[in-house]
């Protein structure tokens, strides 16, 4: 049986993380103090174990796949990449825009993009809902709880 | 002071007006997030952690605990009325409960789960009240090597016993431990895996990880994979009250469910899935109406619901008395304690007894509130299920990003949130459990501290962990837990041959 590519990638990824942590532990002192155990000991152990676990995952992948994961059923559920992209884009746009555009508008953009990812094309409704939700949360936190969410382009316009 | 006096002192804390209000807010919020798909108690408590700077410790912790056990009540409503379960612990309820609803018996199903939850939650709180002082006494005898061994055992049971694969559970645990390593080592001040990025020097916040794994990962998975799956919301027809026969058939399962659930919660195995499955299997065997199972047997709702509530209250025993979190939400509760500079454990019962007993007393009050919130007022929560999915998930993400960004006003955290969300998506897709990540990242640094303390005592001699009796026994138990599935497999192979 051919090994599923996704599972190979996951197992390889875990192995790589283990290798990186193990590598990083060599830059940390492992001795010293009364305990004679420095800050590098636990990272080294975590790195070694993750390497071993990654190898064990690889072994599973090539001997019939991850145990208990029905890869055929998973592949049967089609992956909706546009939906994935809309949700991802919404969060990343929020990270890019929050400081310049401010909380209310970046939340609205996030809201509209995530809703679109779930196949909602009622743009006007989503824009309005996003604006109202964003403004309500902004008001609650900035005037009610005294936290400061960024006003962005509305700086000076809002009290 | 004996238990009664301490409990009375606890009630005097829990019954003050502000604490009653926090309890009600927690229970209501918990029910709401339990009902809503896509958001659970772990994310909610994580997002609310910042209020610890504004609210006093007892108020905030009473509210957080209310969210935790309130979600168990709310989750059953969703699994009865919707064919997709709201919380993982209510999968079994979904099997029988949804069948009952399809046959027009949604009312009695909701009633037996709410009353059963109340019954189990209250009995388990009684158990918590009387068991805690005993465990505290035991815990006072523990030194660093015993605590380290206990934490190693908890790590193992949380990741290896739960879930379908020991291997994938361990991978999740060690990824969590790796996340816990990032930041400044609290014993030497050495920076680890921070790559000179100032935001990483402070360590990765549990809020970012919990929200990323549970809210963002879940939303990505649901949007791209399950959008095509049909959901059907059942309506409540007729009376929600149970008939005499329903009562008669529910009482036994409630009692048995509680007796299964509570011990499972208290041992460091965590999670409420296993006791619900056990209770379901037991009721299926004992019932006088086996033909109804799979088609809406009330016993199959009453038992598992009692079991999951009893076990979630049970997890408070190791959390409060030993500082051992055995579920994702319990781990986040532990970090809530840490926000106040408090460390749950036997010493907390001495130094902050009013706080601890106030919290325990609030469980009695909270369960009464939840019974009222979930039975006469159930119609209110059903309305939440009518929010269309696109707007629901969009709203959840607005709150999720706000909480993560607002913590430090840093857009770095938003990108980190997305990266962890991607990880959560992959874990969900490939069947890795997420709870061990949270437990690992919070308990990991504590375990490392206990380990290095032990080695300070023994001046670097590792044999300290096996020369101390209790610690040696706990470590032996850990090895046994890890090897048990392997041994069973070997035996099964040999059996037919021999």
C-alpha cells in the first residue's frame, strides 16, 4: 500500500521539530548549580523523545498508516480550499491591519471574510453585523473596562 | 478546623453578593458556550484570563469554575437537539438523546440530563468536600521527588490513556512540553528558544495556544471539511417534564453514572469521555428495555450525563489538592491561579483556606443555578443554536482575535495565533488529541522545577527518584500504564497459538 503523503509530512514534521529542539539544546548549559542540571537538560530530553516519536510515527505511516485514522474516510470529505483561504485570509488581514485601521474596521473585515468562508454571501448583512459587533466590543472594553483597543483611523473621531 | 466549619466558612465567602453574581455569570456563560458549537469552556476561560487584573481571586475563580461545569450542562442540550455533539464528553448523549428528540421526546431527554447533571454534580461536590482534606494530608507528606513522579504519571495518563493512539497522545504532550520551554528559564534566567524575539522571551501565552488550537483550528477544520455535512435541529415538542416512568428509569443510571464518573475524574486520568462510555455500556447491559437502545433509551442519556458531570467535578480534587490539572480546562484554571501568584496544592488549603472553601461552596450553589438555567429556561439556550453558522463562527473569531491581541497589544500574537491554529487544524485532521498540548505546556515547567529541586536535594544524584518509596511506586505505575497496551497485544497474539 502506498503511504499517504499527508501522514508522511506530519511524521517528518514531528521528527524535524525534535531535531531542532535537540540541536538548540546544545546552545544551553546543561550543568551547574547544586542540582548539576542546567537549563539545557529538559530541552535535550524533549528533543530526543520527539525525534523517537517522529520515527515511530514514520514507522506507522509505512506499515499501514496512523493507527485508528481512517484516511479513506478523511479523503472522502472533500477539502474546501477556498473556504480555508477565506478564513486564513481574514485572520492574517486582521494581524496586518489592526494597528493602522483600528479595531472596529479590522474586526469587520475579519467577520465578513470568515462568514464568506462559510458560504455566506449576504455581504450587506455581514458588514453591518461586523460593524455593530466590533463597535459594541470596542465600547465595552475601552469605555467600560478601561482597556485600550486601537482606534486606528478613527483616532480623534471617537471620544 | 473540621470539614463542616471550613465548609461553612466557604459558604460565607460564596454567599456574598458579588460572589453570587460571579457564580451566576460563570454558570450562564458556561451553559452558553457549552450549547454553542465551535467554542468550549477552555477557550472561554482563556479569553477571560485578563479579568484577573480587575477582579479579586475568589470572584474570578468562582466564575471560571462555573464556566467549566456549566459547559457540561449546556453541552447536553446541543447533543440532544442537534445531530453533532457540542462537547466531546457528550458524544454518547448524542447517540440516545438525539434519537429521543427525533421521536418527539426531546423534553424528557433534556430533563433527565439536567436533573441527572444536578444530582451528579452535587453528589460529586460532596465527594470533593470530604475527599479533599484527606488528599491534602497525603500531599503534605510529598516532597519534590514525589511531586515530580506524580506529574510524570499525570502526563502519561492524560496523553496515553485517553484517545485512540498512545503514540499520537505522546506526540501532543511533547509538543506541549516544547511550547512550555520557550521563554526565560525561571531558575537560571537563561533564555530558551526565544531567538531574541522579545515577545517570545516572556514565553508563549496559554491564551494564544488554547484559542489557537480550539477556536481557530476548529473553525478552519469546520469551514474546509464539515461545511458539507448536514445539521438538523430538532424542536422541543410537548412537555419538558418527565413522567413517573421516566423518573423510575433515570434514578438508577444517575446513581451508577455518578459512582463511575467521580473516581475517574479524581485519578489523574482526566477527561470525561471514558466514564461516559463505561456508563453507557453498563446501562445497556442492565436495562429492562434493551430494544430501545440505539432508538432513544432514556437510561442511555441519564447515565452518561451523570457520569460526565461527576467526573468534571472530580477533576477538581487533584487540581485543588495537588495542583495537578488533568484536562485542558483544568490546566487553564491552574494558570488562572498562577495569575494571582497562587499555586494550588496542599499548602493553599492552609494559606488561603477561605478562597479554596469558598470555591468548593460555590459548586453547591452553582449546581442549583444551573438546574434552573437549564430546565425551565432551556428555550432561551435553544435560540443560540439558531444562530446561522457563518455569523456564529465569524463572531467567535472576532472575540478570539480580540482576546489574543488585547493581551499585549501586539500583532505578533495574532500571527502566532494563526500558526497555532494551523497546527490545531492538522492535529484535528490527523487524529492527534489537543488537550495534552495544553496540559504539557502548563504542567511542564512545574515538573521541570520539581525535578531540578529534587536534584538539588540529592546534589545531582538521579537515584533520588527511585530511592523515595512513593516516587518509585508512582514511576513504576507510569511505566505500567505505558506498557499495558503493548503487553495486552502480546498476550492476545500468544493466546490462540498456545
